[in-house]
C-alpha cells in the first residue's frame, strides 16, 4: 500500500489550513495574516502544493537546499542509517563512524587540514557554541576579561538568547526583557544602503572597527562575528578588500574571527567555504543549512587547531547537545556532500549565478529598481522609494515577495530593503530566465508614489 511505501495521501488544503490555524504557532507570521500554503512535494527546483500548484523555489527553502528537492539517494542514506544505528551520542568517550567520517570530510574540503569539528543541531546553536568557545578559550589562556562580541548592522545570527542579540532586526529582539549585553554593533559593508563607493566603504569601516576597539579596549573583546555575505540583510557581498583588512586588525589585537557560514558554505558562493573566496582564515566557522541541504537538521562549528587544543585540554569543553553528531544527520550530510562533489555543483553554482546576475540587469530600467547584485548563486534586487533614490520602501519588500509568489509561482524572499534569491545549485538556464521574468512582471507594475 502507499502507506507502507511511506507515501501519504494528499491533504485537503482548506481543511488542513483550518487545523493549522487552530493549533500551530508559526515563526514570523503576523497574527492577522490568514493565508496558508500547504506544500506536499518537491523535485529539483520545483515544489508543489496540495492544490497542485507548482512553484519555482528560488529561495532553496531557507537558502539551504543546495542539491535540490526530492533526492532519493539522501532519503535512502537516512533510512539505511536508521536501520543500523538510529542514534548514539558523541558525548564523553563515545563516537561513531558517521560523525568521524563527516568531520574528516568537513576538514578535508577546506584549505586548512588541521581543523576540528564540533557538531550541533542547527545554525543558532552553532553560533551560541562559537560564542562560548571564544570566551572560554580566552578564559583558559588567562584573559578572562575578553568577553565583548563585535557584530554588524543587517546581521542575522540566530534565534537564541545571545545569537538573537547579535542580529540586527529590532522586531525580533525587542520585548524579550534584559539583553545579554557586552555586544557592540558596527556598520555593515553595504555600500548601496550607505550611499558610498565600495573603495571608500572599506576605509570607513576599518576605521570604525579600530575606533571601537580603542574605546572598548582590545583586552575586553573576545571576537567579531560576521556573515561573509549578509544573507537576511539582503544578500550583500563585501567589497573584496573588506574581510582581509578586518582580519588584519583583529589579529593585531588578539580578537578572534567567527565566520557565520550558515548560508554561504557548501557551494552557495562557488566554493566549499566562502572563507576561501573572501580570503580569510577564521578561528571559528559556523555551518548548517547546506551541510545537509535541509534533509536533516544538523550544524557544526569548525575550529582552528589552536582553539581545539585549548578547549580539549584541562577538563575538556563542558558543552554539548543531545543531537550533537546525530548519526542520521551525519549520514545525510555525507550523501549530500557526495552529490555536490559528483555533480560539480560548486562550478555549476558559479556559472548559474553569473548568468542570473547578467539577466537581472534587464530590470534596471524599471523605475523602482535601485539596482541588482549577484555573488555566487545569491542575488538581490534593491527596491527604492522613488526613482533615483537609495531610500528603501518604509514597509520593506515583504508584500512584493508575496505578490511575486502569488502571481508567478516563483518563491523569492522579501526583506527590509531588497528582494533576494538563493536558488538550489542545480538551477537550469530556463529556470534562471523564469526567475528574472517573474521579477520583471511584478516590479514593472509597481506604482510610483509621489
Ligand atoms: N546564521 C545565519 C547567517 C542564518 O541565516 C541563520 C538562519 N537563517 C542562522 C544563523 C540561524 O540558523 P538556524 O535557523 O538553523 O538556527
């Protein structure tokens, strides 16, 4: 029967939406919004809902589905692992082959083969762990006052107590009582929003970083955390000299660099790790999302050998999660990385991205399009309040993203300023053109307000 094969009957969309409204509390759904989209299946870059409507998933789920939807090979890896060892821990002296193989693989695909891996269940957990590691490593090295964390505007680092505080979206972080504190926020490398030429931007940002370090005192700062490309902030890639110059300043002051590669790793910007593209050697790298392409929740923090040695000594690192190194998650990640490698998806992403960036230029004549940008297989369309302005729409672009979805079936993300896409790395030329056409159709009809 279909139930035995693990295939369920399609739900009745209307009835399911009613049951959903009665019992689910959704992340980020305004209370007054009543629409519900009941997704039932996916293949490649396409998703289908319970009413049979097809979508082109230009968001790769939550920017994570590198290999595309519906990969049987990954499902089989998960099922096979569940049949042999569905769960075991990596606490204390326990380990298992899947966790070891995946750790070896994660180190092997990077440019520094001395690193070590700590597993988590997702991105926010990874950020929390990286923060604790950064503070703890200074503590163990005799600098317990190094507790401040530097973060940046337009950042998103997660939904936890500390990771949320490092994020810059005020509705997500206000109204939750006292803030953890000891966080300093720097300007982001977002030249379009700042109205600057990129060359000038780096000088100003490096100067701002140095002044902040002077003011707070290097001896009180543990780390700077940053996304190589600001994802929720609008798929904003840094000017090429930004990260190397920031890294230089941090090194000079003994401040650790935490790179949040939750979105950018595993081919999103044409490399296994964005660090290898932006030219830095982070002390700690946070991974999740593309690690399993979303087929199973899993995250990781990759540390330098130095940090691993310090944390591994003297009683060890007394932090861990029940699901750290979950065997099914690791098996899924290994199958996912096999596909990325076998199908050459790093190069494919770079090629698809270049084509997408090129085609997006056709939108430049539309009055409210302030500009477009592309980096790897991420892209953004800046929407402005008035032609020629750099000011965003006061309400952001969320409703425009909904319109694009509802009118064209192409899923894009809205944001405070820009519309963004980060499709699966298997995006075809035809699908690229379809994404750009969807933007064109809806954006060219936007009313220009006086
Ligand atoms: N860091 C970045 C850059 C992210 O985009 C996200 C999630 N979108 C997170 C961290 C948090 O990851 P998670 O939602 O898996 O906790």
